[in-house]
């Protein structure tokens, strides 16, 4: 059993440390699943990149506002990540692997200055899922369960407490939806103008 002292900051263990331990204990007893979850939690974010590419491609024959939303969704994801990372630096919650004793973790414990609250992976995943609701509902229907799986995987591998991913999801949804919803309308005329020039091959035409 390994125990590490946690630096001062938000005490995540006092919020839902018991639930975190239950999940990691479950991971300990489902080793047949560990490899798949570890792969997804590490590389699954690439799936959201593919969904963004598909959104751009499918928006090419659509109206300018839809194309604007497709182009703005990755921007919203970046903004959500930056805001979330700022929140991390404010609360400075130690990773659960540094605050709680553990016998088994799938993911290696990050450095002490890599804080847990909220989850960046989860924030980006849900920002993309929220933005895609304003681009293509079929792609969004794929993105939402993928985002939920990403959030669950972060706890399963031992990287985050449950509240880390819940708040990360909330940040991603709010910023992903808000940025795209607010900016797609003023961005649509820009897309229309670009469609009349050399960018037509990339942006398509309505």
C-alpha cells in the first residue's frame, strides 16, 4: 500500500474519496477491462478530433451559420480547456493518488503540481459534445456517450475523483454551448464571404 502526503488545497478526499476508492477497487477486480479503459482514457481524445473533422465536412453543403458552428466548436473546446486549467490553479486539489492510500492504480500518479480539479479530459470532451449539438445532431449523439465514457475512465484509472469529472463536464457543457451559440451568428457573414473566395474548397457553398 502506498500513501503520499498531499499539498495544501481543495481536499477532494473529503468530498467523495470513498466513492473514488470504490471505483478503483472495482478496477482492481476487473483487470480484463483495464487495458481497454487505459487505451481510451489516453487516446480517446483523438475520437473527438475525428468528430470535429466530420462536423466540418458535413457542414460544407449547409448554411453559413452551421459551418460557423462547426469551425467554432474546436475554438470553444480550447477556451473551455484554458478556463478549466485556470480553475485547477486556483483550487490546487491534489490528485487522489497523492491524497489517499492505494494498492492498485492503472494510470501512473502525475507530478504534485498537476492538479486534479476539474478534469481537463472531461472538460474538452463535453465541450465538443455540447458544440456539436449546434452543428450535427447525429455526430452529437456519438459524442455524448463518448464524453461520458471519457469521464468515467478518468476515475476508473485512478486519475480523478468523481467530483472532478462532474465539474469538468459542467464547465465543458456550459462553455462549449455558450461560445458556439453566441458567436456562430456574427461569424456566419464571415463564412459567407470566405465561401466566395479561395476558401470555397474548404468551406463549401450553401
